[in-house]
């Protein structure tokens, strides 16, 4: 006889409390997706180098117009709080000390993908589109391209473009912040 199992989704506040009381340690590489605490893939040297390059590149270009947040949380809804590799956030005097940023605060979300390409392409694309993230970039280290997602609607992005490493690109909400796709990649 089949048994119907019930699962319990955790809220973002409960997830934060798990860290505060030590159920989750600072060394745990996890994020909250749709109420489930999911293990993230380990960060290798190539991935780290790409995140550092992106941080360096955007920090010098968006000074005063955006906050560059590296591997920090963004609360998308009651049950989802991922930690994207890089966020460009609307400037705020308290630098989001009073609360994690939400979708309306995000100018651009970026994920660096090597071993995580399937997760970033499938799971992350869905949660970012579902929450209305205006623009989502995947820096695909394996194929040496940037995958740009725009026009979110109903859990999907209506526009998805593969941008070659030789191209220049700017976030839609920061059109004068042009970067070379090749500069985002690790040689």
C-alpha cells in the first residue's frame, strides 16, 4: 500500500533562524529554494576567479549607481532565498543592513556556471523569472558565453540570448555600464 508523504517547507525567516541557532553552520554551502534547503556545489578556483573578475569589473563601473554584492542572499519570496554569485543592487544608504534585498532592489543577477550549469539554467532561471527579476545573466565558463535572460513572465524568460565572448553588453537597467563578455570569463 503506497504511503502519502508530506513535506514541510521552511520559510526564509525559519531558514535564517536555523543559521542563528547553529543548525546550519557558516561553512554550510546551502540556499533556500521553494522552502527546501539545498546544497550548493563546491566553488572551484575557476569559479572563484570569475566571480572576482566580475566583482572587480562592475565595482569600477557602477560606483555610486549600484551596490555590487558577491555571494550574498536575496529574498525572492517567503520560501526562496538564493545566494547568487553577483548582484547589482539599487543603492541604499544602509547597504541593506535592515533586510536582505528583494526582487525590486535587483538591477542584475549573475550566476557563474561551470559544474552548476544545469542548476543555474533550470532551477535558478525558474526562480528568478518567477520572482520577476528583470535580467539574469549566466556566465557559462564551459562554453565561454554569456546567457542573457530578460522579459520574465510566469516562471520563464521570454527572451534568452547567447552572447559570444567577443561581444560587448550592458545591463538593461544600467545601459552605460558596457562590459566585454570575454572580460567576465576566466581565460
